[in-house]
C-alpha cells in the first residue's frame, strides 16, 4: 500500500504538469516582424496601399486591419480618420459595433453547455423554452394588411437548427418582406439598438407564437436563431447572457474590451458610424431608420438591458482576434480551456448538407469555405468566418494557421472589399 501511495503522488502531479504544458504550448497572440512569422514586409505594403486607396476613393473614412499567423501578429494597423472632419485617426484601440460577429460567441456559449451535459444539439428548443411548442409555419402572407395564414410545423425545431439557421425563423428589419412585417407588428427586434427596458426573454417568448418562414430543416434562412440561442443560454445557465459571456468567456480569455453596453470610461473609444448613400458617406447623427425601424447609433453607450446573442456586442479588433485564436488552437488559449478540440471540429464542419449558401457551407455559427470557394479565392478549404452589418469581417484558415480581420463602421455599405482584402493577405504569405 505504501508503494501504491508513493506512485499515486508522483502520477497526479505529472498529469497536471502535462496538462499545463499542453495548454501553454498553444499559441497566444504576440507581436512579431512579418518575416519572423512567414510574411513579406514588402508585399504587405500592397495591403497598405490598397486600404489607403479605398479611403481616397471615399469608400470608407477609416479602417483597422489585423493579420495573425501561428499566433504571431504580423499586421496591426489603423488607417484614415474616425470622423469626416479628419480630427481623430482610426487606431486598433477603437471599439467597433460587431453586429453579427456576436453570433460566433453565442454559438461557443451553447457548445460549452453542450460539453457540460446540460443540453444536446438535437434537443427540441421547446424542452427548455415552452413557448416554442406547437409551432406554425407561414402559408400565405398579404403585404397589403400584413395578415397571414399558417399550417402546422412538421416537426419541432432543434438547437442544431438554430445554430445552422435552418429552423425557419426569419430576421426582423433585414429579413424578407413577410418576416419584417410580421415581426414589426409583434415588436420583435433585430437585436440592434433595442430600446431601454426591454429584455431578451420577453421578445423571444413572443417570437415563439409567430410562424416560421418555412418548415424546420427545409433550407438555410438567416434569422434571429442566435438571439434565441442567447436566451437558451440564460435559461440553461440561470444567469444573464451578459454575465455568462463575461465570466465564462471574456474574463478567462482576457477580452477586457468586449461588451454589450460600454462602461462610461470607454464610451469615447466607440468608432463613428457612417451611412452610405448615392451622394457618399455621411456621419450618422441621432437615430437612423431602415425598413421602418428606428435605431440609435450610440446604443453601445447606453445602459441597455437587452442582450442580443445575434448582434449586440461591441469590441476591439484585438479582443476578437484572441477569441478566434482560441478557436484555431482547438478551444484553448493560454491557461483557459473554453472548448474541446472536437467541439471546435463540429462547429467548423458543414452542418447544412446540400442546402445552398453560395459557394460556402455553414457549420455551427460560421460559414465554411468549400473547394468551390477555394477555387475562387486564395483561402483554404475549411476556412471559416463571418461578418457584421456595420462592415466588420473576419476569417480563420486552419490549414495556413491564419486569422485575418478587417473593420470599418458603415451602414448599408455598397463597396465589397472583402475579396480584395483576402487576396492582399495571402499574396504576402511566404510559402
């Protein structure tokens, strides 16, 4: 017995030492010269020139860009000015409205609860949120008076349906004519700039009484699925989505500049939001309207109570790069283990089968590049990413170990710079 006890005391510390070394072996963000991280300084100047060209063409007032390779930050720059008066240079210190980039964080939160055995992805949503029992599906819709008829859903919607946007739930404000009208009539929010005093639970419960836009699993329809996942996190965890993100994801990862609503001491770092129309870019002042909805552009600087898992976060480009590096590492970052590598594998695998999403597929919270995408652009098959309505975008290339992010703040932007940015990133890679 004494011999056994001695062996046990030796084995247990060795196990924890191995785990500790495994965690620390995963890349953490650190600045590096381009050449030391496999990039060409000379070729990165082309990216400088391209972004400056976009600003000169008045496609944007300013922007920030970041490239990470194997955990090394090889490019981290701000360009132009935060305001049309050219008084405040844009820097990576600015806070940007992430809009739909929030969805990836919420999807990670669901997978954390999945790993804890608190839910299964093929569970019916109604198991946790009773308002989603006995769902109806839109049959006929009258645009004249917004009335509609419906039929019974053929099956319940699952958590996986929500993660893949195949549930049939549409979007408010930016969705189809039918979903815009039906949701507006029932005070369903898009998740952006929600008026004070409104809480997620009340809106999501109302959503459960409204028709799906199509039968569950029938096709991919981008919608309020991730807002509902945010409420599901609240129900299952017993705490607000804000608190869950703060304590379970942001604090462990050191994401100290990511919020639903900014604290007073950080509000002056919020990037200016511009609107693009036929006459060019204009700084938004006060509320702005779209499809009948009125939005306050300063919503992150208010004391809000609505935590939108689909669109509500504001952050820096560096904070979000940390989040993406955690995913690229297989769920760990430094000493923080957020997910297992197999959960990340599931999230970044095609989960929508043959449903159409351009040349991409969709995983559990991200678009996934296919061979058709890789034939069109220099990204690797399996590259995953998404963006936000205010012109923020990111992608992660697991094969090349690249993370790239490009942020501006423009509503209804007409110029597509994402493809050119991808080209400029990969042409600077030394292979």
